C-alpha cells in the first residue's frame, strides 16, 4: 500500500514557496552570487516575509508587495528582510543531508503514487486553477482518491478523475486500476481557499516537493534558499546522480545520499544504494561511493546550470521529475 499527496500552486503553503522563490529569482537575476534565506507565511488578509539577504541586487518593498499581490491577491504584506552588501563572499557553505531518488516505476523516474497524485492535480487544475489537494492510496489494483478543489463540484471532480484514470494515467505508468474509491470535497463544496482557509508557510510541503512519504527525506526545504545552499542544490545533484546510476547500472531504483559539513567544499558522505536486477540475490542491494562528479557547490552550479533556472516555476509542481537538467 502506498500513499502520496499533491497540492496546487494556489494552496496556502505552495503560494508561500512561490513568493519566496520569486524574490530569489529577482535577486539572482541581478547578482548570481546572492545568498539568502527567505521565509514566507500567510493567513487571512496578511502575508509576512522574513529572512536574511546578502546581495548586490536590489528589491524594494514595493516590488515585494507586487510579487505577493500577483501570486496571492493579498495587499497587506509585512516585510522583515535584513539586507547586506555582498562583501566578496562568493560561496556560503552549510551542513545538511540531501537525498536523491530515481526509479523505473514511471516514465519520469519518480515513485508511481507520487507521480499519479501530481499529474491528477495538474489535470484538475486546468479546470479549477485555484486551491486544490489530491491524495491517493494505491493497494494493488485498488486506488482510493481524496480530492478537494476550491470552486469545484463533487460531481465534476468525479468525472475528471474518471477521465484521468481512463485516458491519462497510462502516460505515467503501466498500472491498471480495477477498483476506485473517491472521497470528494469532504469538507463541502466551497468558493474559499488559499490564505482564507489555511495558514501557509514556506517549506511545509517539503516532502511533497521531493518524492513523497515513501522515500527517505533529507529534512530540509528548498524555497527561498540560494544556489549555493547545499540544502537545495545538494538535493538537485543527488537526483542527478540517482538518475544517472539507474540508467548506467540498469537498476530498478537508486537512492543517492550526499551530506555536507559546515565550511566544507566537498561532502563528508556521498554514497549510492539501489536494487539491481538479480545480481545480489542475498541482500538485493547495490552499494557504492559516488564518483566522477564535482560535488562542491561551484561544481554543482556549473553542471546543472543553476544560475539560469526559474525557481518560482520549479517550486509550483515539485522539484523533481519535470525534465529539469537534474532529471535527465
């Protein structure tokens, strides 16, 4: 039995991620050496932004207010960002654990329960571009779907789910579902959503931003963190390594683990484990050290072209399995 969830870009938590990363994009465009930790919280009619920025880039409170309004419709924003000039601090290292995963279960090399939840959410979002959540539980050929979308009717949600399972799910995986249970708008049909109904916080959907609850999680969020921050770029690199090793060694899946210590340019751990096709019959596990990559922040930035990514777009639909450079 496997379960995963996915929320739309208009969910309260996800809007906070997008706001933080839109501010990040603005600063990186001006100064690629920007270092920042930006956190966003929203509820009701207010949004609060806090954090630290070291950059030669400039973003005004008015520009931040416009970003918040464009994403959430909120006009009341409290900004508590500390700005410092970039005093020749080219790289800010930090400690943390990054997990990368890849599997042959789906065409995107993501866990199948996760990918189905994501793609079903995207499919419904085309009809209801508002706050929405999809949670699926798969047990053999039985799938149970919990789905809520602002402005939707339960009857139409049911039709959309049937359409997706009949015509779209085969683009994700070869799974076939014989039994389908639906729990639709369990709190009732509503026109309210986003910050009107939920407290949003950046980073709260970090497991969803990664691979879902079945896969180990490094424990750190991505949004609002710059391209030298190993919480974020270490996870992108770990995904790249996992994808490469699945293809190279014909594995069913691979998990790459990369961990950094403060002020270290290279990781203190870089290892891969996975499951081979019948090679190690005793344990089923394939283990080896990661080699052949420059795992320093500068090396990762150059390999993955991280100075030229749109992080606010990345934060909308999950950071992996969307054909970014670390997915191929």
